[in-house]
């Protein structure tokens, strides 16, 4: 065990640097001993580390979060999965003791409408704190530190305070310390949910009646395949025609090749909290202008009962029953996990679900049941099945008691670190009396072998998984010359594609690493949902910081089709998006940016393939120079990565839509 070392943990980007420097100088005044710095910041830490080096004269050891988390992430994933399964089981027994058999059965049903059941949802960062705390705990236990300084928010602070240390920990609070849980906001959100859903349902009914009177919509009700779709959120303009980006040409294949009827179920009200009536009206206007889609579609909200909406939101019985559960003597102990008490956060997560999510999701289930009863479908296809709203649709469909086969279609990367796709054995099999399994599909349609293997490793039987390929890519890949025009000319074209949630991280790491190289042309593909104003301000910041240097050229592309950009690029820099594999279609050498604040969410993680990863500016610079200066390495690197293309997407034969349509047809025959 090492002795005479200090530990600094950086887990916030915005904090008082003066407080940190002052604390470090005090440590230096005591003794110039080594300091370990664990870096879990979201943005690149280089500037902060330089400041620390300028003010701390002892030896400094940097431990990047990406490395620390990679060493423990698989074990933590399994333990979190087990924890959530155990929480459900324990709460079921408490529900039985406090509310009797009827409430226990209802709570068991409502559990799948709680955000806790989703595990690491992208919108809930607390899950990643659990990975951090295990890594931090291991680091503290394996070293005999003299002093501790921790920069973090209140959530991580509460967990770190539960670790036994040899001396008192000095905390420096994050300036972005948001109070995520305020009960009066939950009550307000519930009230707004009632008003907004009521108004939207009335609007949906009026719209549907008008369209019916105008004879602009005809639906063949003879056992159609129901295709659930989120309109217009995931709809794109393809060759002048709007279509669901995930379903793509599937409706046409179902009708033309297999002579099956289909009905698109439009979920326009797509917010679990609330969606403003103004937004809903705008979406109806988009739908009205898109006459091509009106033929075989219905609006899910139009099936809603106004009386049922009012009842679900104003009925307090579920709230009172859950309150009784929370007062049970064993309730708090439900949230104990490997020596850490997670009660404070998880309890509030549950209350948010009870007050805000439950009424809306119960209504979503009821609407899905009514749709199923009216249309009597031969099968249902659903993406987003892993989220609470997808599970609610599945529950509603099954509540119709019509034994409708449900197909769950992959709509994005399924990776080792996405806990949404990890299922404890108790979640997928009937177990105790009240422990109903998760409402997942009857059959999982996946892109390739990687997704299939991950599901199999997480207790989904092989017989319930079908590899169909990504239907969403068939048309795109057909229309594009898949040969890369990579030449390594005077300017090396580096394509950077930030995702929806990591734009700031990607730019803070890539721009400082690349801007000073005049031989690079930086092409940035803006995510459609990222504000251009925010994007431009970030770029201006880095331009300003590099004003006295020779800058590489930055091109903010307006090209909507990222594949056309890939075709003309030399290097591709990305994060955990599926584009990291799609780029292999063009033999592009890729560099993955791995953040320090969350586990590696990429498809490559734990898949036995060597890929260039960067978590710091220096690493990214080194990788880019290696690709540019060693053409033989560049070719062999791209060739070695190409195996991931087939493992992720199967055969690139443009027949994924056909295979998915065939699966739908096959499932209709099982009814």
C-alpha cells in the first residue's frame, strides 16, 4: 500500500478555481508529497491540469476517468442490474404488507412505469455516479492517502461521504449544483400534465373527425400490422417525402410484397411530463400538410378518454399507497447497495415517477389497449420498447387479451454499457406470485450479431432474437457511392460529428487538439437538434483562444447527409454514436472520443477489436498524426476495423427492410 500521498478528485467542470488552488497551496506548505488526480470531468481537463501543475510542486499522477471506469464497468453493470431487480422484489413485498394483495399487484404493474426500472436512461446522470463511486472507493481503499480534496456536485458528495477515510475530506462544490428534486415542481408538473394532455386529446379527436369527414383517410381494418411511430420527432424528409427514419420503407414492403395491411400509430404527444398544446397544434399542422401519410395512420391520443384522463391525474389513491410504502420500517434499507445508501436519490426518483409519470403512462397503456381492441391487429412493431413509454404501449397491447405478437425493433446502438438492454433473469421470466416480468417484446429485431450477443448475455433467449439488419440504412447506402475518395491531399479533411448530448465535450477536446495544425481542414457536422447559436459560440471561443496561432480551416457543414461527408473525408472523429461503425463503409480511419465522466458507451467497448481512443488533447493529437504520417498503418488499421461493420450491421446487401417485413409477416401467422 502506497504511503504519503494526497488525492484530488475532479468531477465538475464549473467551480471556484481559486478555492482549489488555495487548498493545493496549503497542502504544499505542509509537505511536498505526491498527489493522485482522478479526472471525471465532462469537458477536457487540460487547462485545469496545467493550472494545478503550476501551483502544486509535488509529483502529480493523472488517473483519467476513462481508464478508471473501464477497469470496473462490467462488474458495476452487473451489480446495478441485480440491484434494480432486488429493489423491485423488496418493494413488492412492502406493497403487499402495506396495501394488501390488490395494491401489490397494481404496484408490480406500475413498477415498469418508474424511471428507476429504466436503469441508466440518458436523461438520468445519477446512474453514472454509481460507476464513479465504485472507482473512487477502490482507489481510496488501495492507497493510504493523507489528504483528500474533492470537486463535485451534491449527489457524488453524498456518496463519497459514505467512504471511510483516514482524514476529513475537503469538498469544493460545483457551481452547477442543480436541485433536481423539488416536490412542489412535481405537483406543478402533474397539474400541467393534466391540462396539456386533456387539451391535446381534444385537439386529436377534432382533427381525426375532420379528416374522416373530408375522406382524406381510409384505413383497412382487416387485421393490420400496427407500426408505432413518434411523429414528427423522428420523421425526415427523404426525396421530398416525409417518412419515419427508423421504419423507412417498411410500410411499403409490408403492403406490396406480403399483401399485409398496416396502420401507422402516430404518437404525437411524446413527452412523459407534459407537451404544450401550442406544440401539439404545430405538429398537427405538419401532419395535415403531409397528405401522403394520412391514408394509413391514426393518432394515438385520439383514442383517449377525457373522463379517464381526469380520473388518473386527480385520483390520489396511488400516491397515498406509495406514501404508506415509504413509511414502512424496511423501506429505506431497500436502497442499500454494496455499502452505499442510495435512498436519498432513488426515493425521490420514485416520487417523481409516482406524481408525474404514472398517470400519463397509464393513459398511454389504456390508449394502446383501445387501439388494439378497435383494429384487431395481426402484429405490432415498436421501437423504443426499452423505455417506460415503450413498456407502457406493450402493457396496453397485452391488456387487450388478444395475444398479439409484438416485435421490438432496434433503433440505435445496443452496447455493453447501455443498461437499458441488461435484464436480470427475474425481469424476463415469471418468478414469485407478484413479480411479473418486464413487458418486453415477443421477438427482438436487431441489426447484427453484436446486439444479438448482448441480449443473449442478458438472459434473452436466442429463439426470441432475429437479426434483420438496419432497415433505416437501406435506401441511404444504396444511393451513395460507398467508395471513399480519400487522397490525403494538401489539406487532410477531418470530419467531426458531435452527438446530441456531447457537443460541448467533443468540441472542447477536438478543437484545441486540431486547430493549431494548418494542414487540417476540420469539417463539423452539426447534430440537427443542437442550437446553431450555441454551436457557433463554442467554436468562436476556441478560435479566440488560438488567435495568435496558424489555424486549420473549420467548415461547419450544412450537408444533411453525413454519408456524403464521410465519402470525401480522410479521418472521422466521433463518440459512441453508431456513425463510428457506419464510417467503416467508406474505409475511414476512426478515432473514438471517450469521455471521463461516464463509461465507454461505444459499440467497440469489450468487443476485442483495437480502436484508437482519446480522452485527452494529447492523445487525440498523437492519433491524428499517426494516421497522417503512416499510410501503411492507416490502411491496415481501417482494414482491421472493417470486421466490426458486419458484426454490427450484418450483410450490407440493402435487404434489411425486406428481412424485417418478412419477420412481420411471419409473426402475423403466429397469432
